C-alpha cells in the first residue's frame, strides 16, 4: 500500500530546497532529475519508492542512487530500497550487490 502524504506536507516539488519531492510518483521526473544532476534527487527516489506500484520501475532508479558518488544520495537510495522491500516485498540482485558495496555507517564500531 503506497504511503499517503499528510495534508500539511508540501506537495509542489522544490528542487532547490528539496521540499515536496517525497510526493514524486512519476519515474520520468526522477529520470530528468538524475539527468540534470539535481542535488535532492535521492528524496524523489524515496518518494517514488513510497508511491509507485511497480517495483520493476522503481528499482533501476534506486540502483542509480546507490551508484551515486554523493554519500547522501547513496543513503537515500538505501532508504528507498528499504521502502521497496517493505511495501512490495521484493528487491533485485543489482540493488543488493550495490548495497553490499556501501560504506557501513561508523567504521569505528568494527573494533568492538
């Protein structure tokens, strides 16, 4: 079941500030944002994961976020894949492989 936007949540996409992007439902909007190099595209990927009904449409965009060089975008890709797994009960091999290459939070914990 897709996430419902609370009524007080801004719905107009503001790429400069990143607001309203959680409401993105159209994969073409995410694709265009990746092409433009939008700083907040990862939030739109999370929105797509929450709202789109077809995981096979969402997961390539999640993979693109996971491949990003920006750590925030990689983190947002991780959040997006978690939502896909929770809502659709599926992920794909490519996203899982990319997740395995992500840095794990605090590396200092390895010494414990």
